[in-house]
């Protein structure tokens, strides 16, 4: 059977950086050429990064993307990679509108270009806003083999271009993707790709983007699946990687031009001669997927690292309170940027406990972070005295004095400020706007409180396994959580127990279940009522929160966009 | 020719408030009945308010909306309005998904329901995310007349349901709408509706929502247009209004059930007998549209008023700096809420000029606002001394001390905080995050600086015409703008002259023009470069800004959603 060596370039482009992403494409195609690959497949919109959001609608950007593609084709040829058939994603524009496009480059030329057919418009995707759908199937014949392509969502839809390619009789399908990470998504993705390969009757090469982009993170996990559904190659998650594998392909009949299932098949013949037989690579290229905890931790680390670096920062500053949230954020930041780029500030007030200050210092020692103590007593005193503050106003001033202090240090030293709030707090609005919500990025914004504890224990255990110092002070994990904004305050004064609260939130937010469902699940009516009202009222606060890495199906922000002015109360009607 | 009395209920529903909006529908239908109307038309999704955003996807909400519709039909009958054919908008849900729906209610029953066909997915609309399109045309025969309906966007698209209704031969078309305000939109809307009425070959009854919803404001401007394109009736803008008019209709042939242009025509006969001849109402019901300035001012007043009231507040607090922005916001707030609900705070620092303090006090006197002076010197001093702040860090601390002070007063007294920044500042990022960006609402967020001055002069002139005290201190209009965060600072130290800056921003932001276009328009390359870089870098700041009433085509936020992490620089490629 005809052979072909395929490379999957699982890269981390930067949104909007056409020059940088072009250079990245040349560098990785050269690596693929050096590895003897005949075809290399980059992710969806690899030249622009994904998602570019409303930048898609900007004509000058689309034109620059088109121009970059032509230049890239020539550059690849000049770099000696012209004979490697290179699939890249880019933004196209024609008289109908912008297009999510992929092109095949060969010997200095664009030899095929196809537009995405299915435009997802749910969850984090707004592609009906950005793109017009394509109607062609562009097939390239190389070394006597017909190679078809589909883009991302095209493989998530029943029927459509994959089954058309199957009927057209292609020998291989390449699928550039930018599929955002979500917990346990691979449990869905791998069987789906296997099914599509079977429908296409040909191996499927699925290259996914890696890296962080605002609130999204891409895990890679690129795959090659045989026509029988077998996983032939699999890249590691959350790292840039060149996955190279040899395929023995069934050269079927030749694909012909023409209409098929309402799609227009356009083919381009580059070469009819099969490759002379060669010695295939040996050894397994099937990486093991990460455990659930390692996957989430990696997502949070990569999301944080890329947000900081891609925005031109190298260091972060935030409050070390001694509590579990800031401890986990610190451990993530140290893993992402190195402890030397983490600046912790303990900002004790009159209500701060001794153990808080001690745990904060302990945290800094464990992860090798910079650490300083800046009491907020004097700032708070001026406000309380001048404005005669009491109660909530006095509590909030403490949180805001801290936010202001961190922003001042950021202005002085150029660190990016992190907000340390978790998803549970965000859900119920248990945070102070312009206080603990201050920051350019919120690493654990999409992690429920009970999950924060779980990750802390897991990360410490991993360190112990490796003979390293566990990064998180055990005391921060075990003590009862408190905002310490008034004497002897505990989170449980204002909120149900976190295990119960997260259970309800999981049903109400992630599961989109209603009042009646929650009752049926056995929760107390008063507790449901209390939680649901808190969640429904907190939309303004949530919108003011900085972005943070999405790891669930229903992350606040992109996935769930409620009106602020909203009189609806679940259970009321 | 058969007569029919039509009422357009141009109402202000509250998003999510099914009970309140039902009560509103009953009250206004009763008014229509008292006015002798045979048909009353409410706006699009009048029962839920528009837009409900991702609340559309919540099954419990959609089910509550469906249930409310059935109850409403019975309530109208019980209220003695059963014989008025009542068109209301609501959210429906079936096995395919949620629907933007309108229903006709008659004698306690839902006699017709139709789903919106064209789902806009651009600008402020994300309807492909929220709804599935409809495929039916539901025609009701009342008093021997065939009445068809279309929903909002259906009239903005060429062809589609309107021309199908024309071919079906209906005698009247009703069009429930929720069409957000935008400057000079009526210049487009009125001729469009006239054209559609001609296509339908029947008069068109266009009822639009009024009122504010987060960043959107609806202007009403409901219309009845004859089949020949004549405007027969027109409601005033930005107020709730019942527009009642008599029509002489051409009773054409009878509409029949069946397929038409891919749509399924379903009809329901309520009565074949034409009405006995009656004496029509006399007098013109064609309101004059507002001037451009009055229109914008009303939009800003209504947007602010509804945001405050619908979120459960009655009063506002913000900084009175003596400058033009806070003066215009104060005048708007006084017009929206009454001066007695406006709390101005002068927060002088060591760099505040005497005229600033004087102008702030003058403003409060002019509009009858509460006024207090709270120096920030002591707060700033603690930060500057403890953290050794200089330069930008010192400037920002002043703005943040003010934001924190306003939030403390809000916490103490329950006022809603307003942010007073304008669109020019927002565009170029000339504001302090967590400083002057603090607030729950930003009334002039979508007004360019030169436009702020223009509105100030216009509002003062209007007051003079009416023999009232001009609300805005003339000195606030004429003095050169300054942030007063360091000695002798002027805005022009950091920014081009506002007239030039707004010119470029209008081209770059509103017009979506590129670097080459700007060069061609005659701007200096250095100035273009400087402005474009400022705009492209400010996305994070813009996202942190509170919502504010949209009055332009490209308001920041909804209309223009760029990635934060974004290496694209216009003109670079």
C-alpha cells in the first residue's frame, strides 16, 4: 500500500500576530521536513491564532491575513520546505464575507483553499457572527493519493463534508482544529474522531491548537486515527509538539471534480507517482492522556502563563492571604512562570489572624516567591474615620484598600495583578467589586471551591511523589475559610457549607437545572432559594471580574451571558 | 371599504419580569379596549422584555414564558378585553429549541403563534445563539379581514415573509419589534417600512419597544404605514404611548392554508362579518420626530433612568469634578431622576484647581443636587508615603482613592455609582481602571468628547429657551479639559486635540477604516499611528468599564468584541 509520512504541528500561535505566526509555521515545517514528512498539518486559523473574535470583521486584518498566506507559501519554498504539502489555517475574505479558511501550500503556491462549512454558534463560539460558510471540498492529489480536508466543527456535525469526502473516495482526511479544552472533553472527542474516520473511509489527521487565549485554553491532544477507528498516533497535551507518523494508505479510485451532496468538489493534482517504498519510523507515538487532575492543573498553568506572556508581562503580583485560594493561585503561578516571577503581598488588617500571616509567609518560602508585608490599617483608618464607615461599607473598604495597593505596586514595578477568586464565590457574588475582584487575570475563576481544595491536595501529593516540597501550606488546606473582614468571620456565616453549595451550583449552573429539579434532587427549599437568588443577582459582579481560564462547560462570561437588569427569579413563576 | 381600529401599545417591559409584563399587557389592552380598538399590537417579546440574552436558553424560563402566555390570554378575557385581538411577543420552546415568538390572543385563547424567521446575528444581536427560525405564516381572519404577522428582523431582510404575505393576499400586517435606538436610525427605518408595506400590498403596523435595558435603549417611534407607503400614524419617541388609529382596508381574496415560498401558511378564522360602519377618529396621530440632539439626549436620559430604576435603585452618586463630563452626566441624571436623587461629591486633591471646586458647587446648585466635599488628600498621602509612589502610580492612586470613596458612600447610603467617562477616553484608554472607571453605569460611555460639549451647549440653550436655569456651568464647557492628577496637567499633554482625535476615532472605530484610508483622509502618519495604537491596546480597560447607553453603530462592548490578548497592530502588516 502507498506510504505517506504525516506531521502534525501542534503549535501555540498568538492571536493577531501574523508575522510571528508565519515565522512559527516556517520553523515547524522545517522540523517536519527534517523528519522526512511529506505532509504537515497546522491547527485551524494557525496564521491568525484562534479565536480572533470581531477582528474577523476588520477588512484590513482579513486582507493582511490573505497576503500573509501568499508570502508564507513563498517563504516555505525558500526555506527548502516547498515539497512538504503544508496545511495552514487563516482568515479569508471574499465578496460574501469573512471565512474561517484552511489552505494547502506546495512549492511556493497556494494549491487549495477551503472554507469551514459548519459554523458553531453556541457556548464560546460566535461563528455566525464572524464567518460565512463554505461550499467546496478541495482535494489535493499528492504521490498518487487524494487528500481531503475539513475544519474543526465540520467533524462535530453528523453528515456534512466528512460523509461527502467518504463518498468522493479520498485516501486521507486532514482536519485543522482549534478546539478549546474542557474537563473530560477527550472522552467525547476521541470516539467522535474515530467514527468520522470510519465515515470518511480513510485515516483522519486531527491537529489541535495548544495554548491560552484570554479565557480559553487549548489542549492539543492531536490525533491520527485509522479508517477502522484505531488511534495510530496521539500528541501529548498542553505542549507544543511535532507528531510524526507513517501511514500505509489505501489508494482508492481517483476523486473527480463536480457536485456532491450540495458541495462542489475541486481537485488539484500535484503528483501521480506513489512514493518509492521506504523504511517507516518505529516506536509508539501514542501519548497517554493526563489524569483528570493533571489535565486541569496543566490547563490552568498554560492559561495563566500565556495570558501573562502574550500580554507582554513576565511577573505577577497578588495578595497572599494565607487562605486556600491565593495559595493555589501562587502554586499555579510558580509552575507557570517560576517562583522568582511571583510577588506575594501580605496585607494584614486589624482582623487578620496570626495564622494567616504565618501561612502567607510559609507559602512564599515553599514556592520561592518574593514576599512583602504591607499592612492596610492606615489606609482603612482614613476612610473609616473620614466617612464614618460601619458594617458592609467598612468590610468592603478593607478589600478595596488591598486592590488599590496591588494596583499601585503593579504601576510601580510592572507586574500583572492576579485576582484569586474561585468559581463558587463568583457564582454567588461573594466578593468585593474593586476589591478582591481587582486584577488582569483570575486563574481559578472557573474552579469551584471544593475543587480548589482537591487540586491543592493533589498538587502537594504530586510534589511528595517527586521528593519536592509541597507548594501549598497544609494549614491553608485544612483551616476553615474566612474573609477576615470582621472579628471571627467565617465564610459559613454568609454561605451554606461549600460541599452543599457546590453541589447545588453544579446542578443549577453547569446542569442548567431548575428549581423543581433541585427540589427533586433532595435539597432544602430554603437553601435552593437562597443560593439561586444569590446567583441570579450577581451578574454585574461577574461581568466586572477579569477573564480566567475556562475548564468547565458553563464558565461564567463566555458561556453564560445573562442580562444585568433582569427581574427573572428562578422558581418564582 | 372595511374599517378597523388599531392600537399600538408602545410599552416599556422589564426583562425577565413575566408577572409585571403580563400586568402591563392587561393594563394597556384595557386602555386599547376603552379607545374602541379591535386589534392591539405589543412589541417583540413584550412578555419577557428584549433582549433576554442567554436566559433564552434556560428551559425553566422558556416554560414559564409559555405558561404566562396562556394565563395572559385568560386574564385579558376576564378583564373584559377578550374581543380585542391582542398581539404579544414571548419566548417559546419546542423540540427544536427556543423561539422568538409572537402570538395572537382572542377571547381567552391563543389563536395564532408564529416564530421569527430571520435571526439577526450581527452588532448587538446574537439570535443564532438563542433561537431557531420559524417556518410558518399565521394568518388570523377577523371581521372579514386577513391579518398576517412578521417579527422585527423579518422586515429588514429582502424577500422572506413579507413578500410571501403579499402573495398570500393579507389585508393587514402587524410587526412586533424590539429595534434598539441608534443615531439617525429613523432615516433608514421609515423608508424601509414603507417599502415593506408596498411589498405586502397592505398597511403595516410596526410597534417598537421603548426603554432601557443594560446598554441598549429602545426609542419606540412606532408607525402605521399604508400600502402606498404613506405614514398614517406615528408615536412619539422614548415614552410609553398608546397610538390609536382607524384604517380603511382593502378586503382582498381570502388567504388559504398551504405552502408558500417554503413557508407554511396556517390560518384561523375568528369572524367573517365586516364591522358595521362607524365614525372614525379625527385629528392627526403623526408625531414629529425629535431633533438629533433631543433624540440623543432622550436616549441617554431614558437609558440611565431605566438602568437605575429597573435595578432597584432610586438615586445616584458620582464625582463632581468641575469638568464637562461629570457636568453633562449630572444634567442627564437630574433629567432622569430629579435633582433630589443626585448626590455629587467633590473630591479635591492637592492638584485640584479652585475653579474645579467652584464649578462643581455651581453645578450642584444649578440642578438642585445634594453636594458634599470630601478631600482625598489623607487617603492618597498614606499610599504615597507607605509605598513610595511616584509618577503614574501616584496619579492613579488619586483616581482610585476617589473610586473607593464613591463605593463606600454607595455602600453606606444605597446610591448607585455612575462613571462619567466618555467614548473618546474609552477608545484610547485615557482612564484609570478601578479609578474613574468605577461605577455600575456609564451614561456617556458612547458619546465622543466633542459630542459631549455639543450636547452641553444644546441642553443649556434649551433651558434658556424655556426660561429655566441652564444646568451646566458655562465655565465647565469653555475651560480646557484636565484630569488634574499632577500640576498644570492638560488632556492635550497625552492626547491630540479632541476635534482631531474624534475625527480619527470616527473613521477608525465607527467607520472601521484602516491605516491606508486614514492616510488618504489626510491625517498625519504619526498621529494615526499614535491613536490607532492607543485604541488597539485599550481593550482590557474597555471591558472593565460598566455598561452605558449605546447611541452609535459601533458602541464599545456589544458591537465590537476584540480579544484582549491581541498582537495585531493596524498598519503594521
